[in-house]
C-alpha cells in the first residue's frame, strides 16, 4: 500500500512537470493573421514566396498577410484593431520588434507595445503566438550565430502565450537563406515555413 501510494505521488509529480496541455488543432479553412514587418510582408521575394502564403498552402488555413515593411511595434499596434475586425482570425502570429531594435526604440516601449497587442488579440477571442526576431549583432552575423532578443521570453511569459524563439534567428544565421543581411530569400522563407509549422504543431495548432 505504501509503495502504491509513493508510485502514485511520483506519477503526479511527473505529470505536473510535463507542461501545459496542447492547444486544440485549427482545421483547414481557419482564419489566421500574420502580423509583422518586412519579414512577414516578404521583402525581397514575390508575394507567393512569402512564408504566410506557404504556411497557408501547407495547413489549409486562410492566412492574411498583415506584414508591412519597415513597421515598428507601435505602428502594428495602431493597425491591429482594424485587422482583427476585418479578418476575425482564430490565431494571430505576432512577429515584430526587429525595426524597434534597429531604430533603438527603448526596450520598455517595445515590450509594452507587444503586450498591448497580445491583450487585444485575446480580447478579440483569438489565440496568439509570439515569434521572436534576432537582436542586431555584427558578430552574430559574421559568425552565423544570431539569437533572439531576450525580451521576447519576458513578453511571452508575462502574457501567457507560446513563443517561437529561434526560427528566424536560425534562418538568418545561414548566408544561403538570405537575400540581404536582414531578410530571407525564397529558400529562407521555405525554411521559415517549415520551422513555424513544426513549432505550431508542437504547440498544438497545426497537425
């Protein structure tokens, strides 16, 4: 009896450490909003080669490309209400902050803007996933080891949303995947799509 009790307690501890339950999978035809800057808009590639289009093709979702080249977190925050009203998405993929870092916007402002965006998404009834962009780094670009800015983890934790942390940094660390120092080429968008899909499958949204 004592042994069974101990084993039961051990099983509970193991189960508690396995993390949150997966999200419900989104069926084909679900509306998704990709909110971002040039990385989402597909700067340097054709519209059909940008990752939102490729993700739609792979999942069967209807993915609206809400990327605007050069946009900041403040700009996207201002655009978001109209996009939510227009598309009424089930899921919003938020990929912003890169231009904030390039323009040296205070980190606190970026964090606050991202938090407000995620709150708006939740208030609309949609789910949100935050996608990190790399922190600007000459050494990272030279030695091919770019990494996500640290504040994305804070924003994801504070707002209780999943984070896709390393996908963009990994792609932009490979010169063969880039059209210029800041943007993926067509092959890079293909690889990004795979990484995003795998991450969304792990979270539960894709299958």
